[in-house]
């Protein structure tokens, strides 16, 4: 027993050294009695152990209560999480697929953006070219309008002076000879006006005498013509007269009496009917159904008042393909401007149009004969 007490005293010695100042008087009183000292130390340790035990008991009770009460909640949370795992896996897979699709859409958008830039650049170049052509055409038209205005003023003044030697007359000649929008009758009238002006500029007779016109009175045509020509030359004498001018016989018969009047009128030009072309040539690009054969350009002669069917038949003979399998299209700015049917008139095709004929399968070719695409 004494040995156990001694062991406890040795173990409790460090704890006793750290005791508070409030117990110093008791330790002094018990210092004279070693047994009392040991008992006091044991009592202090007992209180401390009991306090720690109570604290641990409280912690134990607390955590045991948590484990007992929250076990079901944890099981429920685990079950719910296990249920969500497949859904989360599907969501992750869907997100990855969406990411892949978004990346592909981004690449396609970049390609489309590049193509759009190229199309814009091409369109800009075309518009600039068209603007330059318009500016040149506008300048030419402005020059022509100014020349016509000067010509009108010259006409109002009676064509005095050497009008045909001016720049205005040269512009009028250019318009008459090169303008496609000018009618043949207007062109002929303008050229006759210029020729008459040139005759007046070169006329050697400055003082023109008065000459009275006489009737034939039964004279021979040769005598009447000679007299009319001599009278005409009394007022007109130029190189233009020597080359271009002549006489046109005019005979008038009175319906009431046997009177016949024969005159010879001077003329500078004579209008004659020209044969009208019944055919026209159309430049056509043929795109074969066989991709190994390159597109080929043909000049097709077809009836002027014909239809697209006539054009296809003639083109088929030249190219060695069935005409009924051809489809006629008008291409403008690298796009289909119009797709013709077989019944459309060839007059719809202008000389400046780009016409492409496509060889199609027999069923498509027959369908193009019945309906407009």
C-alpha cells in the first residue's frame, strides 16, 4: 500500500508543481504531513478526472445522438446521389456533345465568314467595275447631249458656216454610226442631214438665182430631165452633188382628164427596203450531263421568231445530244437569273445575255417542257 502511494506521489509531482497560488497556504499546512499532501493531491486529481470524464461523456452522448439520428439522412442522401449519378453522366455526355457541335459550328461559321468576305470583295469589285462603266457611259452620253444641243442651235440658225468641220458634227457622226439604241430611220435622217450640210459647206455657188420650175408639156423624158438637172445645178454645185445627187422621176396622172405631169426631182439618197433576216445566231454554253466533258460554247442559228424548243433542237444537232433533254437558262453574276420553258420565245434572249444550256436526264428534260422551274 505504501509503495502504491509513493508511486502516485511521483506521478502527481509535476501536477502539484503547477498548482494555483490559491492552494499555496493549504500546501504549506500539509507540508509537515506527507500523507495529507498525498491525499490532497489525489483529491485534486479526482476532481480533474471527474471533470474530464463528464466532458468526454457529454461529447460521447452528443456524437452518439448525431450518429443515431442522422444515419437515415445519410443513407437517403447516398441513395439520392446514386440515383443522380447516371443522370449526371448523361448530362456530362450531352455537354461534351454540345461542346463538339459548338466547335463544329464555330469552324463552319469561320468558313462562312471567310466566304462572305470573299463574296463581299467580289461584289465590291463588280460594283466598282459597273460604276466605272456607268461613269464612262454617262460621260459619253453627256458629250452626245451637248453635241445634240449645239446641232439644234445650228439648225435653228440655218446651218451657216462650216458646221461639219466642227467637233459637234464629228460627235453626231459617231452617234449615228456607233449607237445601238438609235433607230435606222433616225440614223438615216441624221446622216442625210449631215450630208446636206457637207454639200452646203462645199457649194461653189454663193449667190443662188431664182429658177422657175416648168412642166413637161409632152416633152421627152430626156429633155425634161436635162432641163431639170441644169436648173438644179444653177443653185447647187459641189463634189457631194457630183457623187451623190441625182434625179428621181415622178409621174402624176389626173383621174378626171388625160393630163399627165412628169417631173424630175433632185434627190441625195433613195430609201429601199432591205431583206429582213429570218434567223439569228445565239451564243450558248452547253453543260453536258457527263461530268468528264467540259462545257462547250456553240453559235446556234435558229429562227428569229422561234421558241426555246427550236434552240434546243438546233443545239442538240450540233452537240450530238437529244434536244428534248436540254434546259435553257440565263445566268447573271454567277447565278441563275431565269430558267426558260420550251414554249418561251427566243426574243426574250438579248445579245448581251449569258445563255447556258444544261443536258439533263430524260425525265427532267420532259418536265421542263411542261412547267416553269
